[in-house]
């Protein structure tokens, strides 16, 4: 009985914060090196073209979020990265839920390149505020600033 009650309550809470079963999870990656994070400039859709994001994309069915981070950054940047923990809270987006993960380049990885973006740029804490970020990513900037230091 107790489990049933707790289960229903947990489901209700999850629903309220938008984590309904089946909600699409999009991972965004704060790839950090030497006090800088890699920002990537979107090319699509037209409404977001030119704005900056933390690179990432949709988690596939049965895929872990860490694996999605590594796959997306290999596809988008040609880089070999390892995810190393969450940053900030879940952010509601039209597509579902955005989760930011920290990541580092693996030794020997190629330098990240704009294979699917208009440009990529390493930015330090002071530089974060100079970019026109997509709305959802803007919310994580204070946490990111703390990670990068001053
Ligand atoms: O193509 P895929 O679904 O893998 O990924 P995407 O189109 O890059 O991102 C899916 C959705 O998440 C889009 O609506 C993006 O605007 C959003 N997104 C975001 O808000 N911030 C990011 N750092 C990455 C994606």
C-alpha cells in the first residue's frame, strides 16, 4: 500500500515539474578546458540561427545520457569527450527537458570543430555574457560561471 501511495505521489510530482514519463530529454554539454567552455553557434532553425548554445541533442531510446553526450559531440564537433556530471537543474524547453552535463576532452581527442555549427568558440567566465545564448542555456550561465571561476 505504502509503495503504491508513494509511487502515485512521485508520479504526480514528476508530472508537475514536467518530467512526465516519455518526456524527451535533450542533453547539452558544458565542455570545459582550462577555465573555458566551448560555445557553439547554431545554424538552424532560422529563429535560432546565429545564437549560441552548449552543444548536444536528443537522447536516443535506451541510450544513457553520458553516451548521448559523447555521441553528440563526436557527431557535431569531431571530438572525443567524457561526461563527468550534471550542471544546474533540468530546464523545460519546447522539445521536452534540457539537462546540462559537464564534460572533458579525452587525451588525444581532435580539437573540437564546427562540423554542424556556424562556429565554435572557447569562452571564459567573463566572455559568457558577451554571447547571444539560446534562451534555455542562458539559465545555466550562473552555474557555469562558478565552474569556470574568474
Ligand atoms: O537534432 P536533435 O534533436 O538531436 O537536437 P537539437 O535540434 O540540437 O536540439 C533539440 C531541441 O533542444 C531544440 O529545440 C533546441 O533548441 C533545444 N536545445 C537547447 O535549447 N539548448 C541546447 N544547448 C541544445 C538544444
